[in-house]
């Protein structure tokens, strides 16, 4: 089961803070996908969520490596000054990496800090603002 956390802050800020927190705990973090980079230079990418000619949403995928041979993923979907973070479930039952990432995620974006909210977030896959890189 995926776990999602809503952060009331810009996705670039949130992704940077999370990357720093993961790296500070000895994990390696690689940006696997960045929607803004994929759409760079496209002039006809309307946003189904905002109804604008240019989409202003952000979607990034981080690959996080710990001691396990396979990475875990962190998906960040941002729009309108909010970011939804999720750690998709993995089939590899031998690793605790996703659980470690979730611990770091919830510590980094603790409910005691301003702008962070652990209330249920919408399923990013069901959002009106979804894009494919192709």
C-alpha cells in the first residue's frame, strides 16, 4: 500500500528538503523524472487541471538507494503551492528501504512544522492533472 503525505509548500522546495534529509542519512538519491524538464520548450501543453495553455504542475520521481540492490521510489506531485509525496509499495519483501524512507519523510515533514499536513491526500493517479512524458 502506498503512503501519501501532503505538504503545503512548493514541490521544488519539498523535493530539495527531502533529498537533503535522505542524503544526510546515507542514502543516494537520483532524479529519475522531472515533468518541468520534460515539458521544457513545448508550447502546446495545456493543463487539464487548471485549464491554462501552459501546465504549471510539477511531477518528479526520485530513485532512492540504501543498502538494498534495488532502489525505492518517491513520487512528488505538486500544484498550487502544495505537494503530495508518496512511496509506492514494492514487491521486494526483503528490504526495509521504503519503511526507512517513510520514517524520514514523516520526520522531515512533521505535523509540528508549519506548512505540513499529514491528512489524507488525493490519489495522484486519479488527479485531473496527469501527464505522460511521451
